[in-house]
């Protein structure tokens, strides 16, 4: 079955460390997205990519970086520059028929 | 900057009540408006709206889009405790060609349905 896979589901990071969240899709979608969700709130766009080797900043890109070397993969790195990284991170992919979400990664800074 | 605003931010009702959730938007190149339900993890898709005035229905849920007023509503009739969730509205812009551009979400409406 086609789908979008995020890993890991839970991640703990020490302050000052970079960490990379994985997002893989086999839906042949061109567009991929990363969102951050804080408790009781909506989704805020971090980065998005419409095509391989290209990506754009969303509303809260500071302290994050991405790459899109393959159509299937859109990893997100949370850098030490992100002051409040504890959150739930959702990856999505889409085409003209709609959008599909991964099951999310919950990142906790300890 | 694209903007999506939902209201109310939270709502508490009793089983059997009817609720209306609102979503207004400002998007440069509108392509579609989507509604999602989020219970614990990933949002689940409810509706995609692209044309004004055409109601979409799925069981007790329905939604309609007004592209002139830049507004959409999501109605839930005869609410049940299982409807308790965050309801998210999102707007996709038109990047041109075959690809979707930016997908911007509102803050969400937290719906709580008491027995």
C-alpha cells in the first residue's frame, strides 16, 4: 500500500544537539511538507518542497533545515539554533488529488 | 502572506447538538480548501472544496465554500462523543503547473462533546 512513513515516533534530544527526522513516501507525490504542532494548536508550516532539489521556507523555518535529494524523501533537521524544539512534527505529501499525512514524530528536548 | 483563521478556537457541546465551525482565508492563488479531523496523531481527511456553493456531505458532516466571501463552514449534526477532536482547516495555493504549492493551516477548533 502506498503511504508516508515518519520515523522515529518518539525522539529525545539533549539541548545543543542536532537531530534529523525522517519522512519517506511511496505515493509518487511531487510536493512534500513539514509542520510543527504545539499542544492544542494548529499546524504551522516549517518547510515545503514542490520538486526534487528545491524547497521553500514556511512560516517558522528558523532553526530548521531540510533537503530533497530524492522525490521519496524529505528529511527535517532540527538544529541547536531552534530555541524551543519540543513539539509534534508532521510530514505530508500531496498532488492534485489531495494530501496524505505521516503519523508524526514527537520530539522532546531533555 | 497566506492566512487561515478558524473560529471558535474551542467549543463544548452535548451529544445531539449541532455545531458549525468557521474558516476564513486570505490566499494569493487559491486552489482548494480542506477540512481535517485530528484525534491523536495524524489528521484524517474530511473534505476538499474547490468550487463555491457546492455542499459536500459525509454522514452527519457537511461543508460548503464561499469563494467570494473567502469563507467555509463545517457542520456536524447530532454530535456524538466520538466527534471530540481538533478540526483543522487548510488552504492550498496554486503553484502553477501540476504541483501543489503552499498548504497553510488555521489554528484549529477544539471540539468537546459531552455525553
